[in-house]
């Protein structure tokens, strides 16, 4: 039989495979996160008719004579180029800009995907609603000072969005005054709302009176109208708690605060001038004590209370207490950090989406549902946060579309069709030649 028959057959078979890949690309043109495939060919073994001969003194070299035995598939590659983004407006949809894959847990197996069409199930888990795979990342942990910390160096875990979470009330511990006291003025009052341990708001009032007997000195009377009568005391420095509820502020000629002193003789003269106020209020088991640290400014600085010949201003705008709040919404930033928004105005980190990066993303094995799995040639997953160590950033409210280019696929389809037709002609022509040989005995 003629070798060209089998060469033609290999051409038909492998062009059919290429057409299968093109058909799969086109069928997934609107599949979120889909990465197109590409087929490359290479020639098959060649039959050597005569070998090569090296040149001699009397004769030049002779090239080998070889007849090819057809072609075969060299590779079927997955092309991981960036797809365009489609804005959806759904806050649980997430797209990746750059390298990386979302991590999903399917039972005990970890799968990887570029499709970020996620939602929240009945248990609050962040999942792929098409197959129930649970999205992986890191949940936040509360440290000793009440801050939400996310440790991206730890192993990944299921992400759970606590939609019914409450943010417990926090008693005010620190507050800051930024008012200006008019140098020629006489009195000024500044109020700020603070909170106790159950979130009850209480008014903290500071009344400033200029000392007419001492230049650049003011007496501050601290009062909490809701506190137990006579329970408000001040403290400046490491000394004993003052016998009253007043501070003495001293300023320099340039308007900066110099020192703060209490009625027991405690004085602050260096660094941040932060005296405290202690008061009590009735509780279930008796009087409850609360202490507030009050930042008055840095010594010889202008970052707190000042004394300029400008109208006195009421600015006591910072305090770290709040009432109880319930979570009302959440958002995802470009690092994949999920932040909860509570009704008390607080915003707290809840979790962070993890991203996996591979040395050879083309070596990943497709597992269906727009997911991939590690293979022997992909390398191990390098898991970390978005935007670091070469990983891409995230875009919430959007999805990455397929990277299939229809114009390219239709062109490849034409080329593949012509290649298939040409190989079919090779077979029919070879058949005609065999028919001629068979007809010689007639």
C-alpha cells in the first residue's frame, strides 16, 4: 500500500482533533473565566531511503533521502491570556487582573479557577453556586487590642461571611481635643459624646477658663453630666488621682501647649500630653468606673489644643468608643479583602480571598466546571494574597470573560477545513493511483 494513504489518514485524524479544539473554543466564547485551547502539529517519523554521505577528496557529500510518514499532534495548549472584564454590579462577583487563580475546595480536593461568579449559601459560606465548591482564603482574627488581623501566611480555609454578625459595644478609652483657645478670651466650652461598656452615650464636657493672674494659663473643668455626682477626677502623669475635676493648661508665647497639671500636682511636660479623667456611674453590682485618656497635644507643638488670637473653636472630634452595631453589607477591595460595614459606622475586616500562582499554568489539568487541578508539570500552588509576589489584583462587581477571539477562531477554522480537505484529496488521489496499478493486468 502507498505511504501517502497513511499520511493522509494521519492528517485527517489530527485536523479533526484541531477542529474539535476550535469547536470547544467557540462553544465557550461566553463562558466566564474560560481559557482557549490551541493545537500544534509536528511531523511523524520519516523512512530513510538512503543515508547521508560525508564529502571525500573526490566526491562531495550526499544528503539523506527520507520519506515522511505523516503528521501528529505536538501539543494541545491552554492559553492563559487575560480576558476582558464585564461589569455585573453584583458585589459577590470577582475578577482577577493579572496572574493567579481562585482556590476552591471540592471535598478534600483543591481546585483552581479564573471564574469568580460567587455567592453566599445558607450557612454563610462563600461558594461557587454552580457546583457548591467553597472559596478558600483566610478569616480574620481579633488580636489583644481588638483589631481584626488577617494572617495570609497561614493555611487557607473556608471563607464564611457572618451576615448576622454583631459588633459589640466598646467603651471609650481615648479621646482628643483640637480646639483653639482665643488668647484674649475668657471662657470656652467643648463637648464630645463618649460611650460606656454597653454603648450608652454620655456627654464629656470640657469648660476652659483663662487664668487672669497667670499669663498663658487656662483651667479646664471636666464634667460628665450623667456620672455619679462628685465622681469625676483628673490625673496627669504617674502621680495620684487628683482631688478634683480640673486640669491646668500652660501655653508658650507662640501658642503651643507646654504642660498639663492636675490638682494633686501631677504634671505632664514631655511628648504627648495625655491626662486622664475617671468617673463612675450606677451599675447592676454597684458603681462602674470608667477612665478616659484625653490627648491635649504634643509638648511645644500645635497638633492639639492651641492658644492663638483667633476665635475659640469647638473641636473634640476623636474618640474610640461606639455602640453595638449589626452588619448590614460588605465589600471586596482589590486585594480581595472582605470588609463588613456595621450599623454603628464601623468597618471591620472579615476575610481575604486567596490566590494561587503556578510556575507553569499551562501544565494545569482541566477538571470541568471551569476549574483546573495541579499536575506533574504545573508545579505546586504558590498561595498568597492578591497584588504581591506577581499575583494579580481583584475587581469586585465584575467577571473575567473568555479570552476566545471569534475572528481568530473562524480563521483557524478555515485553515483547518482546507487542511482536512487537502488530506482527503491525498487519500482519493492515492486510491486512484492504486486503481491504475490494479488495472494493469487487464
